C-alpha cells in the first residue's frame, strides 16, 4: 500500500478513520472530503508546483496572523453569498421580506454604549465634518412600530478606520446603540463617513493586486437591529454619490439600501442633538421580519468580536 497514485491518496485521505463507520462528524467529513477533492483537482488541472503551493500556505498563515480572514471572505463574495442564500430561503418559505440584509464585515464590536431614542456618534466634536442626522422607525413587516428595539450602529472615522481595530481611537468611537422609544423611533447625529480601502501592504491587498482587483468600499454605515419577537437584522446603508457605489469590493450594495440625503434648513426640534444650523438628514425605517425562533431574535454577530 506504500506506493499509491493521486486518486488512491484522495480516497485514503477521505476514508481513514479510527472508529469504523461511526468515527467523526458525518457532515464535517463530507464537506472536508469535497473541499480536499476540489483542491486535489485544482492542483492537477493547473499543474501547481510545490513552490506555488507552499507560497499559498504561507499566505494563508499570514492572512490568519493579520486577522484578515473576514476581509477576504467579503472580497471573494462569500459574505454576500450567505445573504443571497438567506434571501432565497425566505422566499421559498414564503416569509415576508423586511429591510434587505447586508454583510456584517469583520469590524463589528459588541457592547457599544446604549442610549434611549437618540445619541450623538461624533462625541460632540463639531469639527468632524458637516453634521448629519439619520432618523426613522423600527417597524415590523406589518408596519407596526417596534418599541424598545435596539439599533446598533458603527461606522468608520474620517480616515476610513474603525475604532477597536485602530488603536489610535478611543474605545467605542463611532459605535453606539439606541433603544427605540414607544413608537419605535430612533435618531442619531454624526458626520457622513467616507468610503475606505482594504489595508495596503497586507495579505489581502497582495491577492487583490494579483487578481487585478481594487479593494475599495463605498461610503456606508453598519447596523444590527433587533427587537422583541423580531428577527435580528444585519444591514448597511450606502451614502449616494460614491464612486464605488456599484463597484463595491465586498459586493454589499443593494437596492433599497442607498439612502437619500435631504438638506434641512430649520434645526428646530433637533436642539437636543446640538443642532442650531442647517444639516443633512437621512430618513430610514428598519423593517424587521417576525422571528421564526428565539435564536433568530438574538442580535448575534456573525463574526463576533468582543471588546477586551
Ligand atoms: Fe464598513
């Protein structure tokens, strides 16, 4: 048995187990067998040389060491694929659609400070760009408001970087949670964040250079919205006018998530957000599906990062 060909080797890799037919986990075994088989075929079809193979292994190692696996999954379409499949499952099950879901990305941090009804994300710093307010309601697919829903918001700073991952920013900078009022209303003040690109000189940028692709994301704001009896929603809104709106590195732009910017001259009623001047407003309601299970209602991160 010592001398084997590639097909025999694959068969051995995928059939070996210590415990007869019952060893291991059947699903993990089946999926691993498929992936290993596909990679064996790829190596064969492209005549992959040993130095190429080990360069790829080293790249994967560096990718993990840089904590960038969650960035490459977005750039290679896997994050959007999972959303497409959830949408298809909803359609097949006849579930009423809510606000479109969008990718979470790898930069969510749980446990942001919680406020009632409204908050400032800019920490009162007036110099951070033209003021804007985003406001609306959290509602169900029946249009009824969801009181005491939680809108978890995160966006990048003026340089396109996120707190926690960028050590120069204070903890939870530009990350807040808002509990909606009795009418499901929320509102917050911030500045419009810019688009940003994947880090240069990183394993991700190396691959994208080789693929001839750019690593830019259009300007966006992330949300994780949850409420009693409702299915938690991970989504983003896109700010119109960005060069990369329809050419997102992460394929996350969706119809219904590109918001309108509305100039507001009269700041009456917005004094509690420190506004006494004209500002830009986004109005957006989050429409949540009914939860099909307790698990669906939990505002769980897909790619959890807990603040240390
Ligand atoms: Fe982002």
